C-alpha cells in the first residue's frame, strides 16, 4: 500500500518520537558537583588532615604512613587515563580516601556523594574497585597461605605469651549483619533472628588474622561453616602443612600442633575444643580455663576489627559479592596497619 507524502511524514515523526523516548538521556553534571575541586571533602579537608597526624588517624583509622603505603601498592589499579569524557579524573588518592571513609564510618553512598560532590553511582563504583584492589594486591603479600615455618613461630608466641604450647592459631566465626539478599530464602537468616554473612578468622597470639574465610551462610553453625571453608579444604588436601608433632616442654608427652576453637566446632585431630561443662574434675577445669584464656585472642581480634571499621557494625545493604570483598579488605588492612606501625614490612 502506497503512502502519501503527508502520511509518510507523520509516520517518520511518530517513529522519531518513539526512538527519542527509548534513547537514554545523558544527564549533565549537577551544578553542586561541578565545584568538587573547590568544595569537595578531599580538596579542602585532606590537606589539613595531612598537617595533623592525630586528626588524620581519627579520620581514617590509620596513620598517614599506612595510608600512603597502601596507596603505593594499589595506585596502578586505581589510575584512570585522561580523556575527553574524563576532563578531571578522580585521582587514586581521592579514591582511597573515599573508600576508607566509607569503611571507617559506615556512611551511605548517598551521604558520601554529597560530601565529596560526586554522583552516588560514582561513589559505589569507586568503593567496589578500591576494596577489590586492596584484597587482590595486598592479600598475597600480607596475608598469604601460612607455611610450616610461620606456624612454628605462631606456636612459640602462644607458648610464650599465653602459656599454651603447640597452638598454631585460634578459630572463631562472626556474624555480620546484611540486608536480606534477593531470592535467598532463609539461607542467610541465623539463629539470632537476623540476616548475616559469616566472617571466620584464624588469629595468632598477637590478635592478627592469619587467614579469613568470608561468605558462610548465616543459617550455618560455626562447625558447618568451618567444614565448608577453604581453610578446612586446604588442611584436608595438605595445601597447608602443620609442623610435625613434638614433645611438649617439660613433659614426656609428644603432641601435635592444633588450632583452638569453642564448643560449637567439631573435635578433630587438628582442632581442639574445650571439655563439656558438666562433671568436670580439677584437671579438665584447669584445661578449659587455659583454653579459654588463649582463645580470647580471636575475640579480641574481632573487637579490634569492629572498633576500627564501623561499617561492620551497620546493616550492609550492598550485594553479597561486594559485601564479602569489603569484609576481607578490612581484615587485610588491619594486618597491614600493624605491620607498618611496627616497621615490619615484608
């Protein structure tokens, strides 16, 4: 059927209107955000914080030395090329600034967007890229798979500091509140009646994390989380090697090297738990007391982690993948902070 010139013009106009509605509209930078280089928090506050180390530590939960040490390791992953669509790209220093502020305070992406004068989605992408860079670049260097020599040193520290020989770490899990993920049913709903993801940590005698496993379902028990963890799989496959059994000092008893955990964990050849609390004789009661005293290192490590990174005290409403990466990066950053503070670089 042939169309007249008027009908053809009307059809073209209708088609053009439909395409215009479907085409995404590129929004301009908001006038407030155009002043980022003048009034953004990084531009006017960061230089003043550098002049006062105590205030810098209060603000970032770390010293300037630790900040720039972390930046030197991940800067190459955060650098963006200058281009027409990046007239003023966000520098790696500011990206780390935003991420540490998010982790140390638990501020929302929207709140940070107003403070730093940029879009909410921009802040979210910066945090995701930065925590991923922290874990990918720093974990192999400062939280590697422990060797037999590492475990021997840890065991010596436990014997010296906590008077408990042959201990190569204390193990426990921590439920971190999250918003219920989509289509997850009751997988993340724990016995305390809230949705959570589990951080399981193995800690040395000085409250530092040796290994972390993040991602256990909230509904799992501590024992179930351990049996499903990478740590247990590494032990079973002998990718992690414990020192050979040795004589306990001042005795004629040869004993293996073990991890300590509470009664929620299974009793295994490499995992020691306390005696049941009923009908304890003096010897068993004394063992439980010594066991509890040494095992408090892992509780203290979680306490330090929560005090330093307030994001962990909030209900995390990001997707599960980003949530896991944020938790792992906080544990890794805590280890690095201790190494830098005491001058122990690897």
